[in-house]
C-alpha cells in the first residue's frame, strides 16, 4: 500500500437515472467525511483508443491509498454502493501519483 497521494477514477454507465440521483445525494457527504476531494466529472470524455461507452467519468483525489480504501470499505459507503450497483455499470481504478519528474 502506498502513502503517496492517489486518484480514484471511475466510469459509470448509468442504467437508472433516478436511482443514480439517489446515489449522488448520499455520495458527497460520505466522501467528505473520509477526506476525499472530488476533482471533476465529464459526461463526454474523448476516447482516444478502445470502444467508447456512454456515461460519466469521475476523478477523486485522496491523500493516500489507505484513505481511499477506508472510504471504499466503510460500512456507510458499501451500503450506498448497493444503490450504485443497481443504477450503473461501473469500472474503477486507483492511480498512484508519480514522484517522477
């Protein structure tokens, strides 16, 4: 596990917009409680290679991988994630910030 800052990248293909809105309402308070920093979202990313998927891509920063995993594995977020699972198809990854210059 790294102590370096990390970015959580997720792409949501939304299948139930109303249910997804319920997820979003609960999302931000939990993210803030766990020290996550919402960076941005994009509903029309430019796919340079591969098959484009409709949906939303989000970027969230954390000070460390431990902080990310504490949020991700928390009881509160896992309960909320059940709504996400019902409303979206999600692909997500953790990216470590490089110290290379």
